[in-house]
C-alpha cells in the first residue's frame, strides 16, 4: 500500500521529459562543451592517453560525466519552464 506522504509528494513532482532528438542534442552539446573546457585544467594529460584526443582517459570520462550532469540540468530546467 502506498503511503499518503508519497502520494502527496507525487502531486508536486514536475513532468519528466521523454527522450527526443532535441534532448540528445542538448546532452551531446553540453558534453562537448565540457570536454573543450577540460583543456583548461592544469594537468589534462596525466594518465593513459586517449587514442584520438589530446586528453587522458580519466579526463575524458570526467568531462563526459560532468557534461551529462550539466545537460540533464538544462533539460530538466527547460522542461520545467515549458520550453521543451
């Protein structure tokens, strides 16, 4: 049985966006921007190197993870204001 507290909280949860190509473009663009900003860190080449990029594997993984977090924030923000 669902608690009445959970039912009350469910009424205030904003709409969750469905995946669309626009959402994919926003997440991809934010990940690319963060990857480009990763060249500004002090030691971007410490560790094993990526085969095609001038950054290390840890830098690449960290930039992609942070790019996804930023992209999710953008998507949720745009959905909340009704633009997406």
